[in-house]
């Protein structure tokens, strides 16, 4: 058995390190032609900066031999040892170290310095390098190439466009009732490099997906009472933050926000995540935009849960309540978001109300809040009106799925009269469920809504299956 044979064994350990996501370095320790121990790099797994392949293999051998001295042993390692490992090799009194690929930045066996060729030390270990150099270098090259690609992907996903701002992560720390980890996407064509946030909870392979769309000035925090109900039923929940809201990037200019652009972003998100068996959950702008989405791919949608919203076809005058809201936004562009929620939801805590303000720390982050009120189609030729009329025809004539409507009766903007008109436009929509204490942001009463939606939709489905 020669050096190349034992180096091949060390290479097998390096491949194991590569598979585990570690820097692919492997080592074996031999005495009298017999392999005493084998190991590979594991600093990441063991949370130990000293867990290099050489250190780990010496620890194993010392434990097996019952001696911290490893006299008469040879160590084979696929990468030139660093100073830490070289020092440990000398202290263990190894007879020989054989290594494969050189380490030009930190190698302590000749590339940067040579710890083993120091006559002042009281022990010398024979140092023999460049054994199977090409074979030992290949796993390292593969690993660092993949690392660079991952870093580029992360950089692309986190890079901020010059014409946008991003709310600091610190603004979202310790929000009450919002424990979920963020997910981001930036490669949708319509986003053009903007980073969009969405929640993705529950099993990725669940048969049912709830697509929960928020309005203005809310964000995915709005669905915190409903998400646990849906996931407890074994379902998946996708709750995006539209660009300009929540944890998503925020274009600086009001003009960046258009009906067609936001609709296109949502269409591309649904397709990119390949969402199927969608239970569409909409309110406010989540409905103004969301009710138009099934036109593109009807087969993806199964049920509709609709709360205070509208189909903005431009054919009927906007309600007095909405016009008053639009005027208030124009007159007071820096209106207090937390106070808005507190007025309509006295049951909410101050911290919960403040959570809705978190995405908008200053005027520069509020372009969407200024842009959305005048964006609602008010005439037949307004942007978005044509597709909204097509959506109206779809819901009235073609919709085959289940529907459920909840109305917050305290809503002065899109209240009961608007919603009952919408009910007549949705084929098969049953009598609405009235919530006398709820205002515009109906999801703040979302637990009972979610429970009833799960029972209504899936009891109906199960009953149909039994028949």
C-alpha cells in the first residue's frame, strides 16, 4: 500500500464533507499499514472552529489507541494543513504527514510557511505534499464554485434598486402574533429586481393552498389570526406583501404603482410558486386586484373567501365612504396608520396597531399609501376597469367554485351596501355572514372567519364526495 492508496481513502472522506455542505477536506490516519481512523471537515455541523479533518482524525485515533501520542503514525489529508493543524500534528508526534492540494493562502506545510521544517522545534514530522493534487483539488473547486454562485444569488435577491427603499428588518422585530419566517422573491419579470416578501406556511405539498391578499395600508400581518387555523387543517398558506407594503421593497415614486403592474406581479407570483387548488382570500385592494386573477388561469382556483372589497369596473360611482377616504389620504398623506386601525378595531392592543405602522417609518416609504386611493378605477376607461369588467363577467357567469362572504358592518368605506352588490355578481355566492362589530379590516376578527371557511368549504366538498 502506497501514499496514493491512502490518499484515495482521504478523498472519499472529502466527498462526504462535500455532501454535508462542509469544505471538502478528508483525512485518514495510518499505523503499520493499517487505517486507525478516518474523518472529514465538520466545523459547520459541530459548531467548532477546530473541527478540521486532521484534528478530528487525530482525536479518533488517540481515543482508539488510548494515547495522546501518535508515534509511528502517518496522516493523509487532501489539503495542505493550516497552522492550527500543523501544530497539533507536531504535538501528537506523528511520523509523517502526506497532503494533496496546496493551500496558497494559509498552508503551513510550505505554501505560506513550513512548520514542519523548523530545527528549533523539539520534534520534526516528515512532510510530503502534492500527492494526487488534481484529484484533491477538484472537490474544493466544486465547493467554492457553488459557494460563489449561492453568494451571487443571495446578493441578487437582497440588492436594493436605486429607485426603491427597504424597511429595516429591525422594524419587524417582536411583532405580536407574527412569528413566521420571511420568504423573498426577486426574479419575477415584473419586479425587475425588486424584492417581494411573502409568508409560506404549512406543508409545501398540501392539497389546499390559501392565497391571502391584503389591501391598503395593511400587509400580511393582517392574516395573523387566520393563518394558524388554515395550517392546523393541514393546508398551505401564501400571504404576500404587495410591492410598497410590509417587508417588500418600496418604490420611491408614487407613479411606480399602477393597477396593471400590481396585478401582473401577483399573476407571476402565483405561477412561479405553481399554486394549485387555491382558496382565494381577498379584502380591500386584495379583492380589487385579486378578483381579476382567476381570469388568467381559472383552473388554479377552487374557492373564494371574500371580505369588504369591490370589483372596480368604473361603471358605477364610487361610494361616498370611499370618496371620503380618498380625500382624507390626499389631504393628510402622513395619516397615522396605527390610529386608523385603532379607531375601527377597539379590541386591538396598542402594539398590534403599531405593527401596521412598522413598514412605513417615514414619508419616503409611503409611496404606495399615497398612490393606491386614486388608483381605484372610477370610470370605464380608467386603468384596470376593462379587466375588472371581464372579471365581473367571469364571476357572474363562469365561476364554478364555492364562495363565502363576510361583511364588517362598521366599515364606512366598503360596507354592507357595496358588498351586497358584489354578492349579486358572484355566481352561487350564499347569503353573507354579517359581523356587526367588525369594521373595514375584517381579518382582525379572522379566527372565527377562518374556522367557518374551513368548515364550510371542506364540509361541502366532503359531502359532495359522499354523494
